[in-house]
């Protein structure tokens, strides 16, 4: 049976492991390839860990090209490293798929993951394969390094008097941008170096994620401007809802939110294309809209993506 025949048949772990063994050896790996655990060179800085996943039917529609699913699984996890100002080091990928999945599909998903990981400087150093019922999915555990000794950014570290900025506009990601995530790795490091204390990436919706940041910090976050992605207008034409609703609630923009001193934000505005959204002040913890729209302004009452909600 030739390799083409094998790829169209139900998948087989041994064949896939033989194929994975042909991949280029990741630079951080100093232990044996194919071992049950990856041994990496010491990063020489604080280690940052995060994990995320992409499942068919949840994070991507049935029938999505498998390479897109694999790439998304890597990128959405890398976005969490970006929100922590971390430099990427490597990642582990665990793929689960039902028995009827073809080997061609699995190879495409893993190859999409490998290519995106290499592009982001986050090489795959190990992982796992499991044949189980239910939709296929990839879970990615990524690790990075945080140099220096400064306190790392977190969603609970906004300070009154700071401004809220974002690395890009929002809304309409479901028209395709949710499969082409661009983790803001360089921007995350630049923001932290400039004095950002609170950061997070917008995965569940600008409104709900900004509200989470405010509540975690015990402060009031006033949203005075919502930059609309051109996809927000396209989504609005299809849905009949306002483009602003899409910007506040769609999610999967994976732009960074950050709070930092106004002067520092102004210095970075041209360099990073930062967009100022509002300000942080003492008050009742949570997000407050101040958009000049009487029908919307006031404490945030909208929705975003909540698993099981």
C-alpha cells in the first residue's frame, strides 16, 4: 500500500508518527525526538505557559480546511503569549479525531499547525494523537520567555489614570478573519516595555473582555470610542444589526487591549498604530460605555462568547 493510499484511509497513529519524524528538528529541542516529553534548552528568563484549543463545530465550521483549523489552534494560543509580552519558545500539539477521519485530513491539520508555528517562532516540539469519537480538535500548549524582572502584565493590573488602547479595530471576524489570526507578539512586548500594566487579547468580544479586565482590576473602565473593522460593516449588512454591535460582541478579533500612561501611549501611537479607546478611573468595577449614544451609554449589559452560556 503506497503513501497516497494510506492518506485516504482511516488514520493510523504509527504512520503519522513516522511522517512527523521527518519534520525538521526544532531549535529549542535538546532531548530526543519522539520521546514522551520534550527537553528544551534553558530559556534564561521567566517561563510563560498557556494553553488553548480549536474544535470543529465550535471554533471553526464543519468543512473548514484542516490546515486552517491547525493554523488557528496555534495562532490563538500564541495570542495569549502576546498578551503577556512573552517571546515565543515552543509548543505542544495534541490532536484528537474520530476513527473515520482520513489520514490526509490529519496530515493537513498538523501541517497547517506546523507551518503557522514556524512562522511565529513557536516550533512544535512534541504532542499527542488520540482516536476518539466526536468532532476533531487540536489543543495547543505554548511556552515563552519573559526577560527582566519587571512585574508581568495581567488583566488585573490596570491603574486609575491610565488610558485604554487597542492594537486594531473590531467586529465581523466571523467572515473569515477568525481563521487568519495575527497574534500581536511584537506589539505586546513593545506595550509592556513602554509601561503597560494590564493586557489581554480580545477573544470573546470587546465588551465582555474589557468588562473582565475592569472587574479583575477593581476599577471602572470608560469606553469612549470603538474602532470598527471594515468587516463589522459587512457583517451588519448581512445580519441587520448595527456594526457597533458586531464590534462589541463578535469576538475573535485577537487584538490586544492594554492600559498604560497617556504619554507612553502617545509615543507608541505612530509606531504600533495604537487606537485609544478610553480611560481607567476609580469607581464601581466594570465597563461603562460613554459613546455619545443615549440608548447604549451606561454600565455594560451586552454579551459576548461564553462557553455553556
